[in-house]
C-alpha cells in the first residue's frame, strides 16, 4: 500500500489551471509564471530540499507520482519543474557553504542546469574562471541559480567531469528555444563570460555518484541524501513520459468514443481496430508504470537503509527509465496512428501529447540505444564504457 502523499493531494486542485495554460506555455515557449507560483504555493519546489532550509525531503515515489500527474496537465511544466526540484537534491551534495550561498538568504531559491560538460574554464586562485554557451536549461526563466558542467584537469593529467554552481547574476539567457516538442519548457541557452566560481561551488560528478562529495553526510537522518545524484536527476524524464502516455489514453478514449468516419458515418469508437489499439496501449502504459514504480521503490529503499547501490543496480536504474520511456512512446504512437486527421490541428491536445512524448525520448538519459549497451555490458561482466554515461 502506498504511503499518504499530501503533496499529491495539494497538487490536484491546481491541475485545471495548469492544463488551461498549456497552449499559452507553447506560445510563450516558457512555463507561465502563474504555473510556477501555483506549484511553489504548495511547496513542490521544496520536494528534495534539505529540511534544514525548510525542505520536505519526500520520497522519490511520492515525487514521481506528482510529476506524472502534472505531466498530464502540461508536460512542459512538469519537465521544467521536475528539474528545478531534482537539482535541489544535487545541491544538497555540495559543501555546506555552497548550500548556504543558494538557500541562506532565499530558502525558495531553485536552480536550472546545463550539465553537459561544455563549459570552458581557466584555473585561478580559489576556483576557476568559467565561460560557455550552455544549452538546454529547462525552466531557467524561473531559477535563481544554475548548475553547469565542465571538464577539469586533475593531478594525474586526466580530466574530471565537474559541476559548477552559478548565481543568476553571473549569466544571461539567450531566448533560443524554438522546438517542436515541449515548446513550453523554456529550455534556453545560458551565456557565461569569464566569471569566477569559487572552489566550494565546484564538485566532481564521480564523487556525487560514490558518496564522496563535499556535502555527503551532512544530513545523517535523511532518507534521500544517502544516494547517488544521477538517479534522482534523471527520474523526471521517464516520469513525464509516463504522465503524457497516461493522459493520451484518456484523451484518445474521450475523442474516439463519439467519433464517426466522415465518408461512411461509421462509429470509430466501436470499431475493432480502435478497441484493440486502446487495449494494447493501456496494457503497455500500465506495464511501464509498474516497472518504474518498482525502480522508484528500490531507490527509496536503498536511501532508507543508507545502502549505496551496486554497479549492477545502478546500471538497471540508469536503463530502466529509458526502456519505460520507449514503451510509453510506442503506446502514444499506436493511438496517434488511429486518431484521424482532426488530431493534427494545433488546438487538439492529441498532437501536443504526441510531440511531447517524443521529446521525452530525445534526452541523453532516455536514449535507449545507449542504455541497451550500458546494461548489455554489465550483464556480460564487461567494464563500463566511459563514453556512455
């Protein structure tokens, strides 16, 4: 039996307004400020924030239930908000001083990100000078900070994949998000020009995956911070895909029930092909949810036990979400193929769900071609390929 989820109950009354704003989100190419304000009013942005700063520290299954439901109302809002939330989990792994920088004077602060290591840095006393054009920063219009990726030369002469945390005053936003899917996520480019980042706001990605980061152990009573950062960071991608697919089932059923063929007057909703497509997609989406819920429970249980996952477990966690996303997209496609020409009008929700579903599978973490190789190598006892993360 699932534990009570007060955040989910608080979210439900907000969904009609957020769904009503979905078309405006696409037009503006950014999550409406009203949506963010509503979600902050119930404390959603505090889901993974440390309790020390007023955070909720809810479990991953509780969080993903909220994001899936939110995605059914507006996938763009869910995508951006999930990242603003999961970044707090990542920030909690930085040293205490960095966390104080972010939340000390503004406990409501959130961070967007651009974590692909495209940043350019120069070593300087006490930190680095950072520059770069950092793309795909979902929800950046509503964030006070940003987490950015770069590579840094270490003492052995190799390079470490690192993250730097920068305040909004240190970067500008290039309004270049013109996308076919999730148009409202506002995943724009952050422009950084030779800005100083102090050492306490820099961490190695590897340390955040192995319990060696500067903030590890700061919250010994927590059930969510004794974990690698990446499974939490990536959790929203498949969750949004699931929420979109579940909404697709509802909308297809509603629109098909009374649909008639223009030339023959035949009732489409009673026709065998429509019934079979709806049945198979329903089974497929239910399977994806069950698979993801099992994975989310494992995340939570490891954190509750303060047990770090094995390499094999991490490989499954990394790849399960990509396979579930693949299943959800297949389920959406099966229905869209039979939705008729009217489904392709811009004011029809079905075409938006179709477009958004496909973008959930375009992220580096939901690329199943990559994930299948990662899991295949692990199953065969081969060392991980460092070109696949």
